[in-house]
C-alpha cells in the first residue's frame, strides 16, 4: 500500500501533522466533494432531484453495514453516539432493581444516559480500570449479579486507549444473559468488526473521529431480535412502514432499526460520511489497523528513547489501539506540550492530565519524528 499517495486524499496534511483523530478528525477530500455535490444541487434545483439523494442515503447505509458486517436494514443513521446510547437506554425493558455495568473512566456519552435511569430504579455500577489503565474482565464480572441487564462499554477507552475484547466480553454476556452495548466511536474505521458473529447486541458511533466524516452523522446498529423487545422512543413520521404516504395515518413501525430515523435526516452529513466510508473500505480496514498499530508502535519506541514522558497506554497486542497516552511527572506539562505542538503545526490533545496522540493510516513516520522532538524537549 502506498500510504504516501493516500495523503492526497487528506488536504489537512498540507498544513498540519494531525494526530487527534480521537477528538474531531479532518474530513477527507471525498467527503467534502460529496457534501458539495449535494449542496450545489440543492442550490440550483431545490428538492427536484430528491429521489437521487434518497437513493444515495441507502447506498451509504450499505457501506456502513459492510463496515460492521451487518445487514443494511439493521443500521439506522443517528446524529451522534449519545443519541444511540439514549435510544437503547430509554427503550430497554427495565424493571426496578435492575442494574447496568459501565466503566468508571468511560466517556460521558456512555455514562449520562444510563444515569438518567435512576428514577426508574436502575442502578449504574461503574468499574474502575486498574492503575495501568486496563479494564479487567474479572473486575466487570465482580460487579455483575442476577439483576445485571446490560454491559455498556467503549470498544476503545477514550483517555487510556485501552481496547476492550469485544468477543470475550460478548461471550461473557451471552453466558450470563446480559445485553451488550458497544460505544464503537474510538474503534470503528480502525479495526475490523463482524457484528453478526461478534456477540454484541447494540452498537453506536458518530462518524467524526476515525471514520473521517462530519459531526452529526453516525450509525446505530441493533441486533434484529432486539427490535421488538425495545420500547420505541423518539418516534416520528419516518418511523413507520408507509413513511412517504403522508396522507395515510397507519401506525405500523418499521420492523428494523429504521424506526429510529424519526424524521428528516442530516443528508449533507450522510453524503460526506459516505464519501469517507467508500475510501476507508477501498483501503481495507485490516490494512488500516495494521498501519495504525505500526505507527503507534513506532511512536512508543521513539518516545521510550528518553526517560520522559512515559508510555501510559497498554502495548499488549490485544489491548493496543490507535490512541496512545503519555504521562509527565508534572500534570501541567501535558497541556504545555499540546500548546507547543499546536504552535508548530502538530495537533495532539490532552485527556485525564495525559498527552493523547491518535494517528490515522495516512500519517507518516516523518510526522511522528517531528512530534517526538517536541515531546522530548521542543
């Protein structure tokens, strides 16, 4: 794979060494082209060509389904990960006294929707990571009991970069009769996933991180056998079988995830997301995963040449991800390094008082060498 050639798809490389895909990623050239084509058509023709764009939405749905190894009808477009978590949290068939297990260091999007269930008698059990940043399965098991109904975790933890073993966790949940929700935003687009075989029940991810799409256009996947078991929430005109027969009121919900696309969609965002999905799928997620891990391994080796900073994230093959966190003795140093790098054309970030670096497949070893120079001393 000619990774340098792929950099032409990412105009951000002309100005920045961008290592912050775990936050808000730059758009691909294809994403911008797709969004521009839609907006220019709307500018010139209004809604005359709407059937064309409706058909394109379904093509993008198929691309998203390919990415996760799912059936297109089981994929709904959502505006963000929080919305996806909320749909499941509010629609789940809870009974007072039930509990949900989450990670204590979890991103807020995968905490607050579950906390909002407390007035329905649902307890939230937050499991802390070990001092090395790893979330141990044994600790999750210890938090579970006969009233645990849901395990909800991120595929990759946003601050530490620890990658959860979805297959092992899903099998655990199957054994215990627990539903498994995955916030996939920090892994989708970097690592391969086959949702039909990996034992998860729900998945949500916005497209603005590793999928290199815009904010406000994400996906929700619901395993088909859960559709009728969830109480439908946020229902609108587009939730029913005959959605485009506006003159007939016939309350029959779509028998798939489409019932959660309640009204008009973010068409511009979906067009852009489709452009990036096409590009990522053409490269191949397996190749992207190998490249990203190659870059992060190189980064960690270079940083380890000096005593500081220290690599915080686990480098075990089963744990590592596209996110690497580095710790300085002085917690303020991480923020200072973020500012130093930004002033020199390098974009990194800070989370949990650690410096966070998250490269994508188009980044280069030369860019990493530049970054390491500032991390070591500037």
